[in-house]
C-alpha cells in the first residue's frame, strides 16, 4: 500500500528537501549508492570485476529542467568513460543512461536528448563498451525507443529497457527481439495508471514471464533485470528450452540488493551484471528502491529509530 505513496513522493520537491536534509538518510542511501564521485566509485567497480561481476554504471540524475544541466549530465558520462578507460575494464563495464537527464523533457527534448547522448555512446564505443538507455515513465517510451533505434544505426550494441508492467511491452519485445539487439527486461519502477499498466503485482509478474519467453525465443541478447528468485529460476529454464548457452543472456541486479545471489549466479558461470548508481542526485533513485520493497523501507525506518 505504501509503494504508490512513496513513488508519488519521489517526484515531490518538498519531500526531496525533507528526506535529503534528514541526518539519518545518508547512511541508508549508501546501501544503494556506490559513491558520490567517480573516484569513490572506481574501487567498487574494480572489486566487482575481481569477483567475476560485470557492471553497468549510472551517473545519478533525471528530469533536468534546463539545457545547461543536460550538458553537465553528458559531460559527467564523458568523464566517467575517461576514468574507466585506464582500468582496462571496458569489456565488463557498460553505461546506463536516463534520457531525462539529457534533456528529453525540455522543449525539443527528443532531438536534444539524442544530440546530447550520441557523444556518450560514441565515446563508450571507442573504449570498447556500450550504453543502455534506461526506461522512465510511460510518456517517454516512444521517444526513448525511437532514440534507441536511431543510435543503433551507428552503434548496434546500444541497449534498450522494457517494463513488463506496461500493456504495450509484449509488442515492443516482439519488435526488439531481433538479431544483434540487447534488451533489458524489468518489471517497472514508476507510478503508472491503470490505463497503461497492470496494477496487480501478480499480473506484472505474469507479463514479465510472457515477455521473457519472447526475448529468449528471439535472436537478440536478453538482459534479465530482476531480483526475484522465481524469475531467476524461470529464466534458467527458458534459456535451456531455447538452447541458449550461458553467455547468450545475462542477469542484472542493482548494487546493494541480493549480493549473495549475485555471487552465486556468477560462480555458477552466469553473466551477472550489477547496476551501480553513483553521484549526488540520488533522491529519485533512492525513493524508488524504498517503494519497491517493504523491507527496504523498514531498513530506513529502523535506522531512524535506532539513532
Ligand atoms: P520484486 O520487487 O517484484 O520482488 C520480487 C521478489 O524478489 C521479492 O519477493 C524478493 O523475493 C526478491 N527481492 C526483491 N528485492 C529484494 C531485496 N531488496 N532483497 C531481497 N530480496 C529481494 N525500472 C525501470 O522502470 N526502468 C529501468 O530502466 C530499470 N532498470 C533496472 C536495472 C536493473 C539492473 C534492475 C535490477 C532493475 C531496474 N529497474 C528499472 C527496476 C525494476 O523495474 C524493479 O522496480 C525492481 O527491479 C524490483 O523488481 P524485481 O523484479 O527485482 O523484484
């Protein structure tokens, strides 16, 4: 019941100020955020790589309100790519970007976001890695998939994300499951209405499995973004049925969530990629993690009480 309330709060500036100012917030945020700067985050990436985990890196930020901020987002990714280059980890460190931080919601935002993100995708390709376009609320899906298609003309490895809670997603999966595509399937983390999305968790899970089946039976590269043990088990079974080898799909989980499971899957020989978010603009990302799971919220509340 609290999930939708927290998701609504994730877009409220007043709540942002209250939560951000609370002295207890930062230690809890640290559970989900690898650091505030690139320098703090690089050792985390190296230690993951040492333990056989791959990563996708997100410079926190979303919903920018002026073009200068969008340029700063672009530059932050370019700096990140420069910082990752000497580590020699390009093969296991890709980038995840939110187009709203590249200006997608501004007037002329579609073209602006494409113009701003293209140099990031190009710089990533130059060091031998890729970029995946995170998916945000449903009003952005057409624009994000169109930008994805345009980027793929020059950079075919560019990844897309689809959300099983949206009614449209099975159809999107059918279109995206083609050779050479990289598609991350998630359940969806935004507050969406009953006109566009399943509201019942069970329906979202069933839709996830239908989408997963389409991606597994297709000829692209499915990326399974979920911490759900049933989804992990179903993925393994569907991959077996589709005759996919272990390197023909991958699991993805968020930093700070089910770490034991991340290591278990990697030790079994699966490709396991951890989504690492870093930066100072953590509010929206953090609130979505609280909304996803009562235990995350309880963890936050306990730390309030135990101080
Ligand atoms: P869900 O929340 O449905 O929980 C199912 C079960 O998983 C639980 O019952 C429990 O067993 C287990 N579980 C879940 N969380 C746990 C925890 N913290 N500790 C222990 N067990 C836990 N969303 C979006 O809209 N756009 C995007 O671009 C992305 N990108 C993205 C990348 C990656 C790598 C991931 C993993 C997720 C996203 N998401 C996302 C978020 C996604 O949409 C979704 O909100 C969360 O992954 C939560 O859904 P799950 O499938 O993980 O489990």
